[in-house]
C-alpha cells in the first residue's frame, strides 16, 4: 500500500494517555476524520481491500466502526449492518457475550440483518484484545453469514487480538 499515505495516517493518530482510565493509551482517530483527504484515502484503502472479496454487506462495530464501515459500504454499493452494545437495537436480536478485563460485555445484531450464506466484511477502527471483533464474527456466523475478512484501521499488535480470530482473515492499515 502507498507508504506516504500510511505515514500520514500514522502521524494523524493521536495517542491520549490515561483515557478513559489510568494506564490506557487511547488511539484517537478523530484527526483522521477531520482531514478530508485522509478520511477519503482511509475509506478507499479499506474499500479497495474489501472489493475483491465481493461482500454483499459491511458489518460495522459500534461506534467508530460505524463511521468507516458505512463509508466503505457506500463506496462498494452494498448495505451496512450495525453491531451494537446490548439494548440499543430495536428489533429481534442475536446476542453474544464476551469477557472484558473486568466483567463482561454483550453485543447484538438484528436477526434479519444478514441472510444465510451472505458474505460480509466486518469493520472496526481498532483491534485491541480481539474480544469485540470475535463476538461480531460469532454474531454473523450465528445468522449463517460468512465473514470474508475483518478490517481495522489500527491494530495493537502487542495485545495479540488475532488469537481470538483463528481462521479469520484479518487486515489492519496500521500496526503498533
Ligand atoms: P477489544 O475488544 O479489546 O479488541 O477492543 C476493541 C474495541 O475497543 C474497539 O471498538 C476499539 O474502538 C476500542 N479500544 C480498545 N482499546 C483502545 C485504545 N487503546 N484506543 C482506542 N480504542 C480502543
């Protein structure tokens, strides 16, 4: 991929120490969103990677995955499906719970959002421990969908989130 673009992308990611709690270095992608050229190039990079996989839906993970995922869906001319935290989606849902550092979280998808046999690409802004993405993959599979790839703008490689995504194609634009 275009290394000048990736250098600009990396420079735009703002590291915010101790947010939302002490010890976490939060990767803030809002400078990417605010830069018209970078936003377009980031969406194009994800869309061009997804296009040959011929997905018929893009699944975006709440909440920054909605921003990139919806843009990629428009670029590819396919539909968009939100995966949301428990209690936010109004229709009948499939739910998957997963472990957090302390406690657990649940994500949901509308049961009619992905058809049996449908190919999807899952998108989020960042891969950390992998729990969220693995739960999103499980949701798609429970509906009978096929996950062609999971895409991230940023991967925190040192947290090895890929180990929770065995057998799933994973692509990240930037790795830390
Ligand atoms: P995980 O389930 O640990 O892979 O966490 C992934 C989700 O948490 C993604 O939706 C990210 O947006 C968010 N997240 C986790 N860690 C960070 C971080 N250091 N900076 C920004 N977002 C994060």
